[in-house]
C-alpha cells in the first residue's frame, strides 16, 4: 500500500488546522477540547502510518495536557504545539518526519568568509562548505567585507582579486594593517593565473592561491589543511614548555578578548591568579627538578579540573592565571576552594619522603564596563596577596559592589507572508536567551505593515529576518527602503531566499543584506545561525 499519499494528506490537514489557529490574534482562545482532539487524532493516524516520531511527539503533548484546563491562550498554544509545527514544516520541505536531536552546526564550527562578486560562485561555495558543517559568510562588496571581517573574525578567508571599486589586494592590505598579529589563513582566488599575480598575492599576505575556475575538491582540501594548521599554530607557540598550559604571551593576547566579549555580551567572567605556597622551600628542600615536577603536576591538576571553556595560563614562575568565562564571583570562589582542597590532598614523594603542596588564589570578577584590564588584574593580585596574608591555602575575592546592569534592547522583526514560517521563526527567537540583552520580537506579514510600524523606526539596533518573495511588497523593496532610511546603520538583515533565485541573492547582497539563508531551512541550523548573529550584534 502506498502510505505516502496518506502521510501527505495527514500533514496537509495538520497544516491547515495549525494555520487556522496561528492566524488568530494574540489574546484569542481555543477550546482545550479542540486541542485534545487535534492531538488525539494525530496520534492515532500517525501510529497507523508508522510515523513513529510524530506519534511520540503527539503522545508526549497529550500527556502534558491539563485535564481541567478549559481553554488555551493562542500565545501559549503556539509554544506548546511547536514540536508539531516544526515536524509539519520539515515534512513539507524535506519530506522528513523526524526531529533530529543533533544540531547541524557545532558551537565551535569554523567560520569561513568568502569575498567575491560572482554570486553564482558564492552560492555554490556556500552550499558546499556548509555541508562540511562550517559556517560561511559571503560578501560581494569589499568595504562591507572588511567591516564584516573585523566583526566576525573568520577562521579562514577566501578572497577574489577582481572586485568592484577595490581589488582583493587592497582588501588584503586593509586587513593586514589592523591584523598583523592574527593568523587567519587567506586563500586568494583569481582568473588571472600568471606568475606575477601569484607573487603579488603572496607578497601582500596571502597564504595560498587558487585559480578560477575553482576546483571545489581542491579548495575544500586546502581549507581543511589551513584550518588544521591554524589550530596547531595557535597551540604550539602559545604553550608553556614546562607545564603545557598557555603561556604569558597568550594571556596578554587573549585577555583583551575577554574584555571585548564582555563589552558585547555583558556576561561576567572571573579572573583568578593562583600561586603555590612556599614554593621556594620546595626547591630548597627537594631540589629544582622536584620543583619542576610539582609545577608540572600543579598545572595539569588545574587544567584537568576546570571546564573546557575555562582558560589557564602560566603567568610566570609558580604563578598561574585562570579565566573563568560566564562565572560569577561566588561560583569562581566555590570552584577555587574545591581545587585548593583537592590539590592539597595530593601526595608528592621525594626519596621516600612524602609531602603535600598548597596554593593560594585571588579572584576578581568583571561585571562592570568601567573596569579596565589593568585594574582587574591588580585587584585579583591584591586579593591573592590578601589570601597569602591571611594564612595561605585559601582564596580571597574582590568584586565591585555597584554592579547594576543596563540591559541592551535589541529589536527583532520577522517579515514573512507564510504563517507557519512566521510562527517557527518567532518561536526560535523567543527561545533564545542572550545575556543582558532584551529581545523585542515582532512579526509582520508584509513589508508595509513592518515599515510603517513604530518598531521599525525606533533608533535602536535591529535584526531583521526578511522573506525575499512576498505578495504585497517584495522583500528586496523592503530591504532597499530600510537601507535608505536614516537608521539604516542600526540594521542587520538576514534574507530568506529561494533555492534557485540567484538574481535575488545578488540583488540582496548588493542592497546590503548581511547574510542569506536558503528556504527551506533546517530549523535547528537556522536557530544556531541566528544565535550567532545576535551574539555578534550586541
Ligand atoms: P609564597 O607562598 O609567599 O608564594 O612563597 P613562595 O616561596 O612560593 O614564593 P617566592 O616568590 O618567594 O618564590 C618562588 C620561587 O619559585 C622562586 C623561584 O626560584 C622559583 N621558581 C620560579 N620558576 C621556577 C621554575 O620554573 N622551576 C622551579 N623549580 N622553580 C621556579
Ligand atoms: Mg609562591
């Protein structure tokens, strides 16, 4: 029996019911009994059609229903039914009836930036490279590209030589001026494959060259190799030989980044300086070799007992710095106390003599923009001094008292004529929590209602997800109007475009769209992408 016909029919009827409900205004209600019947019928039919995932999802929702509830508020219902909405969308677009648990992108996925004015090539490369689970940003405009380069700090740059207004060499020069210390592999691509061009590329800072037409496999292999070398490079020169943790050089380089991240995210982080107690005595009593061994084991102990996102550096001698991202003063103190306790229980032996070693620590937590790096460091250091003074093997903390955060407000809009997509996007956005940022989300079914809204005109940063093709006013026209408006600089625009619409993408990028996503999109992938963009917008 051909089940597909019935499966399609089932999804069609689910979709039509959902569309009916989702079109209701906020504040309107649905009878709880109708919701029950809807889910019950999905469960029954999906079981018959062997749609295991749909059956489980509907069964799960049925079990969550409150028997005494009389009616549903439409806003709550949208959230409640989201798994069904997502499944319906996936089925319609990908013929998939399972929700995959795995996010498509890994959080630390490499970011590749491609700068080229050939949109067909950009689209193709984006497609291919995204299949490798890399995140790809594309630019046709060199000025915008340079700006985006500094904002996004890609892990690999692919740069065409022939560009409008400015050539790839000039772009390279602008980047190099600001970027001497960073190691970002750059592959130049060009149709001009003569020796002179290649030499010029290398002289101006390119790491690699590939001639057009591009052999995709070769490009992918090159990128893979560059990313691998970047990782090795970052590790090798920045690691302290004796203790195998990051060195002071790397601390000096990376500390500003924690502060920059804080300024954007307002996520507090703690800086901790630790120092072995009476280390001189260890050297004097057991010799320097033993001293070295203690140092090594101390560093390894710390390293293996902190989270992977925490960073540890050898600051000098027997002094180390640990940076705990996303960690409050109290949490940092708790963690250090455990480390002190754990490490002091460790037994060292030298010529049959057992001994133990302790350390002291000073913590300062950055939770206010007014604190400079030097100040933060000095305060952590004076806390360490205090810990030594108060008897050692302890941690002392310092914290600014008046830590009142100002929440940053970010306007977000979704403009799409399709109710299911609007709902999915709104749900994605509402599910995001970006620390110290208040997301002010609104959805619009067409361009004019968005453009005329107060929301669109407000003088605050705005993230706009814009459908390319809409009946009343085309997405590109909306984009153009936004880019011509007085608060154009406030906007970051993500275009949703059709798979085959090269012209539309070309046009969108020319008009200043910041990124595009091809419809149909995978919900989880898009969520990840949006989250990244928002985090970089703060
Ligand atoms: P306190 O508890 O107050 O920190 O006393 P301390 O003796 O640990 O600190 P002090 O600064 O007086 O001495 C640190 C000693 O660490 C001095 C130096 O010779 C030794 N040291 C520094 N680097 C190394 C190293 O790489 N290996 C060895 N074995 N010793 C080192
Ligand atoms: Mg010491």
